[in-house]
């Protein structure tokens, strides 16, 4: 367990906000991991006081950042209160965990993000870039509209890395079966990292597997709760 001290909130896109926290010196995470934050607040609804969030910042950025979608009207009591966090408020966090991490970089990497599922992938991409390892990497990023969270961060990395490619799929366009099959057939020796809504992650995971990818080459984060 660790205490995170709230520093500030940033708007990344309409209804998408990042929350930046100072963490204790010994709070370490690997790019791609998540935490569970406990945040007691008034008038707590049935969803309670705890939420999982991927850490959207990379370790070299030092501060812990979590990013979430908050539609103020329809949001849970947690998100309404979180939106109004005051600087210096302390929230409790578990130690970071999760397996959506790059352990070996001996193959092409395909990152697939659906909407706010970009959070761990932003961390992974910035971390690879920081380590001069952002090569032979593709990102497939589906979003509901053109207000794409972290677009600038991603485009900046792309301009410095000629073998890092980004493909956007803006609704009603989506990452369809044909796209996944085409990619897998072009790069059968790759690893896939999938993050986003459970339905989307599951269907893409199943598709890669049906095309012949082995389970050890696929890592997934299911963003349950939306
Ligand atoms: C490993 C992991 C990592 C995750 N990482 C992230 C992340 O980086 N960013 C992120 O945003 N989420 C992430 N999630 C999901 C996150 O934990 C929440 O479940 C999600 O953000 C939904 O939050 P919420 O419950 O506050 O609902 P909201 O986002 O406020 O609402 C979602 C939907 O539920 C409805 N709703 C809200 N409250 C209620 C209620 N009391 N009763 C009935 N319906 C309600 C809303 O109207 C809306 O349709 C992650 C989940 C996991 C498991």
C-alpha cells in the first residue's frame, strides 16, 4: 500500500482527464501496470470507493498519472468526487501489478487500444521511446471520435521513430476481423498487447489465436466496469 498525493488534473480530450500524483520514493512500477485506488468520499454509490486504473505515465516521468473518462452527469459517485480532488489530497493505492508489460523485445510488437484502454499503452510506448527501443512497433488505436487522448504524445514519438506506426480507427470505423488477420498474416512472428473494453479485447484476442498466435504471445488488460 502507498499514499499518493494529488498534484493536479489535466484535460486530455472532452470528458477525458488525467490525475497526477506524487508518490513515495519507493513506489516503483513497470510500464503497463495498474493500481487500485481507494478513495472514500461522501454519498458513495453502490460501486464503492475503489477503482482499478492503469498508470498512464511512464516510470521516467516520475509522477504517477491515471487517466479516465468522466461524463460528469452520468458518472459514479467515485468519479464525481475524484473530478473535484483538491491538491494535496491523499489517496491510497495498492502496489502496482499486472502483466501487460514488455519483458522481451525480440519480435514485432502490435499494441491494440480501444478508447481509454490507451492508458497502459501510452506508458509502454513512452517507456520504449525513452529506452531507444521504439522500433518495429505498430499501434492500432480505436476511438469513439477524433478527440484522441494522448494524440500529441504519440505523434511526437512517431516523428522520432521511423518504424513506429500508428493506425487510428475512428467510430464508426473499427478494428475489424480483416484488419487483424491482415496484420497477423504480414507479421506472424509478433507479440500483441490488447487493452480496452472487454468485448473488444476478447474478440481481437480470439481472432489472433484462431489465426495461429500462441497464448504466450498475447497480453491483455480488460477494462471492466464501463
Ligand atoms: C486492470 C484494469 C485497469 C483499468 N484501467 C483503467 C484506466 O486506466 N482508466 C479508466 O478509466 N478505467 C480503467 N479501468 C476501469 C475502471 O476500474 C472503472 O471500472 C471504470 O473506469 C468505470 O468507472 P465507474 O465505475 O466509476 O463508472 P463510470 O465511468 O462513472 O460510469 C460507467 C457507466 O456506468 C454507469 N454508472 C455509473 N455509476 C453507476 C451506478 N452507481 N449504478 C449503475 N450504473 C452506473 C454510467 O452511467 C456509465 O454508463 C480499469 C479496469 C481494470 C480491471
